[in-house]
C-alpha cells in the first residue's frame, strides 16, 4: 500500500543510512521498526505477571489426593 508520511529530516537520514548498510529498502526498515514498536505496545498491555497470594501452611493433610477431585470436595465439605 502506498502512503505519505512526514519524518524528521535527521530520522529519515538515519533510516536511509541503516537501509543502505543492511542492504534493505527504506520501506523495509520503516516497516520493521513499526512492527517492533507495535509488538512492544502489545506486550505492555498484557501487564505484569499475576502474583497469587500464598500463606505458610503444613502442606496436605494425610490422605488428601489432589488428583481425585470428588474425594477432595467430600473432604472439604466434612471440614465445614
């Protein structure tokens, strides 16, 4: 797609120099820079990793099997 953009003269000169040094077209250099900027923006929107609150405890009670959800639910209901 063809479009017109206005760039700072120094920025354009740097981009042309980079294109020549890397053997790429000016269009390719500008596209790559824009893609990198957009990717960083997307990463920022995701936010920091979720931190779950933890507490100290004594671990699992004897006989608790986390792979048996029905037994675990039954055990939890017993304690209520």
